[in-house]
C-alpha cells in the first residue's frame, strides 16, 4: 500500500503570488523612500526657509507699522481731519499684519522645537517597515521560489513501478476540432 501523497494542483498560483510580492516590494520601497525624503525636506524647510522667511517678514511688517504710526502722529499734529482717520486705519492694518507675522513665526519656532518629538517616532516606524522590506521579505520571496521548485519536482515524480497516466481526450476538445 503506497504512503500518503500530496495533491499539488497549482504551482502557478504560488509563482504568481511570489511575482506579486516582488512587485509589492519594489513599489513599497519606493514609497517609503519618498516618505523619508519628505520628512527630511520638511525639517529643512521649517528650520531654514520658513524660519528665515517669517523673521524677515516680521522685520518688514514692524518697519511698516513704525512708518504708519509716524505718519499717523504727523497727521494728528497737522490735524487734517480726514487724513487722520485714514492714517489710523493704516496703523490698525499694519498692527494686524505684524501680529500675524509674530503668530506665524511663533508657530514655526514651535514646530522647529517639537518636530523631532512629533515626527521622529512616526518616521522610525516607517524606517522599521523599510528594514523589514529590505531584509525579511526578500527571504520570503526566496522561500516561495524554493517551495515552488520543490513542489514542481514533487509533482513530476511518480511512484516506482507506475506508468505515466494515459491521456484521455476531452470530449469538448473533439467537438471544437470537428467544427
């Protein structure tokens, strides 16, 4: 009595899964690289470009406020009536613009200070996933390839003393060839 036998039906499915896994590895690796690049770019942009921009903008708006106040006080001294009201509105607008720049600068400084504690834990998770993709999943691909090869060899083996099964024609194939 022959021993138990495995019924191998679709090695192609295993090969297809392996191929899909390889494509996934490539796409996921590219995506994770883009994420890491974006984290570094954002840090650089915050710490250099945005911080400098809003420091300069605050200086510019402070000068504009000083100028508006100076013009307002000059207009009050001359007491031109309608000119005073327009200068007063200009002072309010310049004050609001300066507050906005101060607020933006405060937020940028906060993000510069908190960026590592807020973003780095998330970036570390991305890096851990990247390491898994680099080191663990290629082993899985190799395992699937070896498994498919072993199963293919197993499926082609025949027990000793048995002949290859005779091919029986499929009735549907015969009908297709007659038409």
